[in-house]
């Protein structure tokens, strides 16, 4: 896993700016941050395995919620499972949630971001272990050149290539070219890691 400063050194060689006469480290860092934000949404949108995490949670008896921020880096939900039955809990939409009249223990849950809660309907009667699968927050806003790149370095080369080409054309102010770069960024990430993602296989039914 490399620090961003190491990427900047390689990028400078690619854009023939080893003497830092064209771009400051701060400017290159800003473009790297943009690349990381874009790459993160590509990872999430396409369900790439290396971008996922899981956390262990435990309900409190007679309490119909868990605190969402207990999972400090939670960003996007994948699913919530009971450890004892290995069943996936049902995530209710707002409309479904408001229409529930009664439900069995932990039958449904709802994410209440405004109040920092994972709400349950119905209320658990005991401490029940749960496993939350999710995509963690990747927020590069506070990154410095000393920060280690996310994803254990898996996307370093792809990010560097995107940033290098973006810097070469940064004076062009051509939005269409930036769109092409973003498409290429997505294509490279998917070609590299989509084979590791689980594939849905349709059954052939009764024979």
C-alpha cells in the first residue's frame, strides 16, 4: 500500500514534470481525490468484492433499534443477517414501513439516517447477533500526500493513469474528454475486478 506522495512522484514522471514546474503537489492531490471519489462509486455501483466490509452488531432486549453510527465507516447498505438463523432481514421501503401493522421479531428493518438508527419491526426480545454487510465510507477530503491509498493499493495504477491523462488535458477545459476519461476509468476497474464478483446464475427450473 503506497502513500499518495509515491503516486505523485510516478505521475510527475508520466507528465514530464519531475521538477514540479507545472503542477504543485496540492494540485495533483486534488485530482487524485476526484479520481478516488469517482472510483469509489464505480466500485459500489458494480458490487466489486474488495470494496465491501462487514460488521458484527447485537440487538438490545426490548429495544427496537440499533445506532447506525456504531458502524463508524458505514456508507452504503448491502444487507443485514441474523447469525442464529442465517436469514437475511427484510429491508422495508418508507411506504412498506409505514404500512406495517404488526411483525414478528426482527421481521423488518428500516434505515433512519436522520435519527442515526437501524429501526426494527418487531422489537427483539433478547440480545441477537447480527452481521451487517456494507460499503465503507471512502472520503478523501482530508487526505494529504502522506495518506495511504484506499483499497489496499488495488486501484493505484488505474488512478494514476486517470490522473496523468487528466493533468495533461487540464488546460483544455473539454468536458467531453473528461467524460471519456471517466468511461475509461470505469472500464479499467471493471475489467480488472469484475471477474471476482459473484455472478447470479438463473436456474433452468424443473426438468
